[in-house]
C-alpha cells in the first residue's frame, strides 16, 4: 500500500498555501492563518499521540508475556486501527479515538522488548539512550527540514520503495535469524526514517496533508520506527551475552 496515498497529500503548486482540497471545508486553498492553525493542530496531535504511545508502552511492559504470546493478534489490531484512521480522519470524535487507540496499541507491542531490556543490568540505560538519541535526531532533522532551501517533498515514491525493500528483508530475516543482517537492516531503517522525518516535516509545513491527523500519524510512525530501530541496535551492541 502506498504510504503517500494512505496519508493523502495534495498536489504541490507554486504557492505553499494552495491545494486541490483541504481539511477546511473543501476550500481550494489555505490562507496563511489556516496553514499556521493546520501546523499547530498537527503537532498538538503528534504530542498527544506520543503520550498515548508512552502509556501503551508502560501498559505493555506489565503484560509483556500476554503480548508476546498473542503478538500477531495485537499486531493485527494495530494494523486495523492504522488503516481505520484513513476512513474516519474527518469524523470527530471517532477520528481521535482511533488515532489514540492505534498509538496506544503500537506502544503496547513494544512491551515485550522493553521488558526484556529491563530484565538485565544496563537495560534501562539502553532504553533511555535510544529514546534520547531518537529525540535528538528527530529534533535536528525537523529543524533541518524547516530551514533548508532544498525540497524533499518529491521523495515519496523512492522512500516508499525503500520501505518495501526493508520490510521484505526484515520478514526474510525472521526466518534466517541472522544477527549481523538484523543490525544492517535496523541501520538502514534509521537512515530511511531519518529521510521520512524530513519528507513529512516539509509536507506538513507546506500544508500538503489533507488533515492534521494525517500529518500527526506520519510523524508518529517516523519517531516510533526510528526509536524501535535504535533500541534494537543499542540492545544488540550492548548485550554482553
């Protein structure tokens, strides 16, 4: 499924405020005030999504054995909620319920790996370092996307193709169980979602997403995947066993 079609963005014209259709009553353009409001709403939803994901992670740690034994059930529910967002994103309040439901469940799916790290010495430091590094990278790349004169908004298709390649490689390595390949894959994920952060940030500040929920969930996925990749890299490199 095309990530760019799922989180629908409008065609970019010569003006950063123009779009074919917007979340503001179908008006054919966004004024500067509307764009500012759009950006604020997007980042407010992103922050709230992060809180919901964190709450889900804490819950997941407490029931890690259950999530581990029913991982595919939770993963299926996570995908169902993610796809469901595209159908209800303009229907309040169910759009917020589905959004925070997805971010909460996605946080829960991290429960087993977080619990595993917390079970051995130095595990909490690994988690803290991975989160701190993710935050630093996310913040730096967000500022870069805003300040740079280069346009990364046309990178959607190449990034999606790269995402598919990495996804397939990850599935294959589940059966191979090669730790070296796993580190390589996670390293590529870090690079890939670093570019996604720049791509999504520029599309948000240009108002190219249809709704603030689209932009917020895109940023959340960028942060979530970057954190997960760094967590696994730090975990493998920091494992003395």
